[in-house]
């Protein structure tokens, strides 16, 4: 009888071992903060819009740097009074981002410095060095 317990325990141990890491949850990156949008999804230096995700609201900013390219200094100088009128609401669970009821699955690159939505949209975190 003791041998039967040992055999069953050995079989259960082998069955429960799984080297497949695809079922592990991904790294959680927070969404709160300031994000830049560029009309060229491959070049952050052309960014001309900033979105701020804060306490369930999305605020939009347009820095005044035309005709030159906007720099991080231009975006960092923006204050609450620079927000354009209108506020969007958002929810984020670490996997999907819902803005005004529209859900997008998002993934991250560059240690959370780049957010890519399933529709191809791309945002760069203002505080990151990601290009």
C-alpha cells in the first residue's frame, strides 16, 4: 500500500510540473501620468499632444511650440490651466483601458514607457527615455 502512495505522489508531482510560462501574468504597468501622442507612430520627437491620466479622468493638452518641434520641457511646462475644455473618463485594470465606455486592450514596451493599443495607437510616457 505504501508503494501505491509513493507512485501516486510521483505521478501527481510530474503532472503538476509545467515549464510553460505563457500562463503567468504579465508585468503590471500603471497608466496614471502624462503620455505623449505623435502623428508619426514611429517617432516620439514629432509629439504634439499630451494626455494626462489622473484619478479616472483623461485631460488633453496642446503645447504652444509651433513651428518648432515640441520638447519634453514644453510638455513639462504645461499646467492645469493649459488643459483643453472637456474631460474623458477612463478605467484601467492592467490589461484593458476603457475610455468613455470604449475598451482597448493595451500592451507595453520599454519597461512601461510605451503604451500600444490594439488598434495601433501608440503613446510615450513623458517621464521615460523611450524613443
